[in-house]
């Protein structure tokens, strides 16, 4: 929900900025930056929680006939 609220707020700011004459690539680039930071923060928090609980990041993959470990 917070992620969607962040996107909604950013889109609203772009429309408000557009009404004041602020346009261009900066507005669309800042939306992409907001999305990137949001996804990065989610990944960092997930990694932190996994480390705190002592869980493995990747389950042991089954060996196939062609793999050499």
C-alpha cells in the first residue's frame, strides 16, 4: 500500500509541476528514480530480515546430471 501511495504522490507532484510549467524529461526520470529507490529499499529490507532470522537466501538446488560441484 505504501508503495502505491508513493507512486500516486509522485504522479500528483508531476501534474502539479506541469500546471506551473515544469515539464520535460526530469519529471518522467524522477518517477523512474522513485520506483528504483522504492524497489531497492524493499530488497534491502527483505535481505536484512532474512539475515536476522538466519534463513538461507537460496535453497540447495538439486544436482543435475551435467553439473559438477
